[in-house]
C-alpha cells in the first residue's frame, strides 16, 4: 500500500486525471443520442427523434458540467467538492424541473421520448463510467 502522501503527490503531478474519463463518456453519449433519435423517430416521428436525442444531450451536458465543476473544486481544495457538488446539483435539478414543466405545458409530443432519453443517457453514462473506472482507471 502506498504512503498517505504518495497519492496526493501523484495527483498533483498528474492534474489531468480528474477529467481523463470525460472524452470516453461524451463519445458514448453521442452514440446513445443517435440510437435514441432512431428509436424516438420510429416510435413518434420527428418529435420523438428530437425529444429522445435532446434527453440524452441534456444528461450529457448535466454530467459534464458536474464533472468540470467538481474537478475544478477538487483541484483548488478537496473541501470544496461537497458544497460545489451540492450547489450544482440543486441548480441542475431546479433548471431541469422548470424545463420539464414548461415543455409539458406546451403539449409537445416529444416529451415522453425526451424523458426516456434522459433515462437512457443516465444509464449509458453511469454504465460507461463504471466500465472506465473498473478497467481503464484500475490499471493505472
């Protein structure tokens, strides 16, 4: 097992480790958005395709913002991770709830595919992130 200070020294020497996984997750999200667009299009036409792809995109943007903010906070001071993480979470959920209420009030037929796209984006992002942590990151 490494000495306690060794890990911190390695992290300081390799500043990019906090965002190293991001490109893989974004590529997976783009692929999922394409699959969601096809599925949404088959189920509900153009509105379904747009809604499903937009749902995946919302998830990818949300998780990317969180990742970047937490990486920034951790690089400054690890004690900032919790307050910044909670603040970003509250802001994102408030914004998402507002968007969903506004979109639902329009009666747009792409709302259900949008919600399903969000769910699919969450599953793919989380799954790929777990894969990355257990395979790629574990070898480091």
